[in-house]
């Protein structure tokens, strides 16, 4: 299999070799000392008696405390960045979208950027093995988000290596004008969020007949007449405009969108998984049987479901994790990662992403790195893909309902119409004076959640359906509370 | 200035070349540029032929390129795939409502842009431990790539400074990250005036403390009037330096620490000035084609419209009328020692 940038020695290295690399990297990166130099770890670790001896074996990692997103947020609130990160080595910053209300800022050093470049090349070479140079339409969110960094880093890496790759890179608000250029240039690869790609398909399919009609009237060229006749019989598809071969999707789960993307664009979708905290672009291969986690660049672990339940049930219980490569296929749990990052190493970082192990065996593609599927978020985030916000924001909105009733409780049911998220808000109220007025008041309150409003206005999600006193859906948390977010079978 | 030997220092030498050497370099670049331009449908004119040799003076025999032409270029440059050299990246800029200017960039263009980012670090005297906030524009133009090119340039120059890339277009998000600039205050801001002012407004809503106590200077781009820089200076209470840049041209000029006008780099383009009286004649007689002079041969203090020719690899813009009103500020006499001509933005 000819590949332009296929690092077979690493990507197909037997697991024992990968574990040896992890060990070497743990030692070489001087993880313990660098973590102890950061206020993010120092106090907590000293309190817990963590030794400053270097890690000789990755099993020692499991004795270290977990790190959570909230710890990072709190540390940045209490300390200066210079106390938290390797300030001398920091080159560039990115931040998370702030679903919980506040963005987390993450620094990267030159060495970290070099590592991300390597991972980008591994991900992009999934298609780059084809003999022709690719033309790419890349739809990115702007800085300071990671998508902007990765897009620019990919460009710089390609340019640096002298690789042929033509890129039309646009922001999410400039998609429409880019489509015509992409068509003319014969773009064959799409890099996007799945929901944004589908929104683009919707727009193309909606307007295709009008465009043909206008061209026919303007030019009287028989090809437009033929196109007109064709679409009298056939349903317009985005693939009639863009002849895409591959799609590289990130930022949200591809699952609900996969078949729709294939049908609309006629492309082969690849799924990626990355974190702002550690923007190592993990990707599924041509077998599409789980995302390969590049385990030479980090030490991935999994806290199984059963341990998460114990944690919820027993106050103070610290769940046990297994190394990802030792977890059985089918195991579900929270993804945990330790990185060798220079600017801010993450030690046993709990991502709050619920994942499922697909396999630890050798993939049909020959790669040996473990494969996972990303399922959903474990924290209090209403996660509709690109559009996500904290349940606290809904709580605040509900607390503001006073004119037509008093809200006693609420629940969000997430379902889909086709691929599109369609939230349903079930509200329990007392003292309802005007049911219609109440629904308007609740909707107004919800629309004050900026990101929700943005998603509805952009057509990425459907407006929430609001029902009053219809009875909350069953679903309990491990500690016996009614779940705030429940998932319909269509999700 | 003696080159220290590393890649960064070697490139710095071109900032200080004597004018005659710069012009010789510019002539060589122009010759290559016009030879290539002769093959582009956009520049179909008997005055341009492939294989001809072009001296500096041949440039001024060619027609001007207007803003309106740019809109058409956006379409024409993408037709006829064989005529487009190897494109690495498409940049875009909205020129007017509904009119997008798409410009192709090749490997050399990107390399040159990265070198200019290094020049920005040199001219602006970026120091170790500087924290540089780069606010990019909407769309996908040069300013979006700038933070990353600058990061790479600083790495090459071994300057341990940090970059915070950001964009103000999505209001919802800005509110969630802006307070980081209080915890990690920038010492340099690179921004459009409207974004610099917008950010000050947001930070004022978060803190009563003085805005960015570490700030040394602000480098402004995309100014629409001279008054804007005054407003920014007043709010942030630090010196403002100006720059000029044109998406699609891969040319941008910078003001150095002496603030005696924006240096326009003769190794990346050529510059002419259409003096005010010529512009006046043109406005009273639409058939009149105004005369221009080389910027460096203009008398100091003369004002007029800046005309730029870029040495871009794929789509050079030849004699582009920028619409910028400028004043010639001198050449070869800046205390910084840089020989490239300077303008003041009016």
C-alpha cells in the first residue's frame, strides 16, 4: 500500500514496542519533575505524598491522582499562567469552547507543535496515499480554537515537506462563497464538523435547481437544459456540485451523520478524535472500525463503567483505570490520557468522554494502535455536537421564570430528526397562570443561552420543543437523582 | 548590522541593503514576475510577452489594476486549470457586499509570507517573554495565518516569546475567553483598530484594573482613518505602530520603533505614487490616465494614492491602485538603519 507519509515503523509497531516507547517517553519527558514544577499538580500531589522519583514503569502512573478539567479551570483562576505552565517553552495558546461557561486555555511549546504535526500527517495520510495530489475544502472555526491551529499547522507541515495539497480554508460563516470555488477547483477532500458539512449539503441541495434555472436563462447553454431535465427526475444531491472522495470529520461524533454524509456527498467519511488539551489527531483508518489512538504519543487509560458507577455511589471512592491496550473489546468507560507535553503535561487527565473499546488487536489496515468509539459526554454538558452548553445555563434560565409559573424541575431529552439534533425540554411547573405565555417565557429564557441561539439560527439544530408538566422521562443517576439529560432512541 | 549566522539573521540583512542593491533585487523579481504574468489571461497585452526581459521602467508602461478588476480576477484566476501553477492555498477577502476576492498562493508565496512574519518580529523588536496577542480578521486572509507564521519565525529566531491567536467575530465565545488576557496580559497586540477597541470594551466590563499593564505597543493593520490609531493609543496608553497590508498581494509594510513612517519592503514589491494633482485631473476628466512616480523618487511630503506591484508567485497584482491616501516620508534616512522607503498613512 503506497503512502506518502505512512510511518509504518510506528503505526504498525507491535503493542509491546509501543509500551516500550511509552516508558521511554515517560522517562525522557521527565514527567514527574515537570508536573511538580506546576501549581496545577504540586499542592495536590504533595498532600497525597506523591514521590518525586522518576517513572520507571508505566504501572507507576496508576498511583498518581487523576486530573479533571475543573482542576485546570480552578488552577487558572487561582494562579498566574507562569506558575502553571512551562512559560519559557510556551509558544502558542489555544482554548476550549467553554461549554461549562469558561474556556480552558492550553499552552503548546515548539516540541508539542512538532508532535501535533506528526499526528496530523498520520491522520492526513489516510487519504494521501492515493497517487494524486488532493484538493481540500477545510471549514474551520476561528482562533483561539484548536481547529484553527490544526488547519494552519497542517498547511505549514505540508508546505515544509513540499507536499502537494491545495487547500481552500474558510471560516464557518464563509462556507457559501467557498462552494463555487471548491466546485471549480475540483475539490475532492472535505475537512469539517459533521453538522456543518450537512448544513452545507442542505443549502446546496436547496439551491441547486434555482442556480441551474438561472444559468439556463442567462446562457441558453444546452448543458444547463440537460441539468434542468435531470433534476426534474432526480433529487438534487450535494455530490452533483462537489465531487468529493473523502471527508475528515472532527469536533463531534460522526455516527448520526455518517450515512447522510455518504448519501449527500458520495464521499468516504473518516472520523477523528482530538482534544484541545492534547491536540493529537487520532483517526479511523480505511477499515472504519474504530479510531486508532496513537499510543506512542501518550499513555491512554480507561475507567470502566463499573468503576464510574462505584465512584457515583460511594463518596470518596477513587475509580480504578486500565490501560487502554489492556481493556477488553466492548468495554465502555471514561477516556483518560497522560501526555508528554512540554508546555503543560497532562497526567491522568479525565476527559469526560465516554468511549468504547473496539479492539486492541491488529487492525485490518495493519496498524496496531488500540481503537475506540467515542460515545457521549459524562459531565453536565448538554452536548448536541458543535452546540454544547452546561446544564447550569439551563438551570439559570429556568430560575428566571417567574411571570407565568414557578419551575420545580426540568429535564432535556435529546433526540434527532434525521441527523439533526432536536432537543425537547420537559418542564415541571406549579402555579401556571398562562400556559402559552409560559412557553414563550421559557423559550425566551432558553434563547438567552447564546450558543443555543446561534445553533438554531445557523440551522445546525432544531428549535427546542417545550412541554409543560408532561412527566419527566425515567432515568436515574447512580446516586438516585433523576437525570437532567436523557437520550431518546433516535439519538 | 552583522548577520549572526542563523537563518533569521541572514534574512534580516535584506532589511538593511542599500537602495541601489534593493532596486537591483526588485528589478530581478519584476522580470520574473512580468514573464509569468504574460501567460495569465488577466494581463493579455502586447506589452507583455514571455521570454522578454523587463527593466524597472517597463512596469510603468502597463495599465493600472483597479479594485473592480480584483473582483473579476477572483473568477478568472480559477478558470483554465492549466494556467494556474501549483496552488497550495486559497486566501479570500470580501471586497464588497457579495463580492469575494479569491487569490491563489503557491509555495514561494507562503515561504515569503513566513519570512515577512520573521521581519515583523525583527522590525517590532519582539523580545524574550513577550506575549503577543494577534487578533485576526474575519474571512481567511493573511491575518489568519499570521500568528502561526509568527510562531514559526520566533522559533527559528530562538526568541522565547508567546503568541495568543484570537478572533473577535464570534461574540458568544469572546466573552468566555477574554479574561485570560487579564491573567496573562499581552505585551504586544496586533489587531485592526475596531477589534482593539472592541476588546478594550469587553475587558473594561470585566476589570477596573489598568488595561494590560505589560503592554509595550500595539501594531495596527487595516486602518480606515488616521483618527483610529489615536483612539487606540488613548485607550491603551501605549505607542501605536502602523502597518499596511493587502490581502492577495503578500506585501505588507511596517512601522519600526522610530515611528517615522511605514517601511514598504522593496524585496517583496514595487511602489508608485499618483500625486494629488494627477488624481484631481483624473477626477475631472475620466479619460485621463494619471501619471505616477516611483515612491523613492518622490519628494518628501508629497501626498497621493499608493500603487503597488506584488511579486506574488501565482497571481501577481500589477500596478494595483490601493485607494490608500499616503504621504511619502523618506527613504534611507530612518534612524533604524533600514533603507526601504517609508510612507505615512493619511
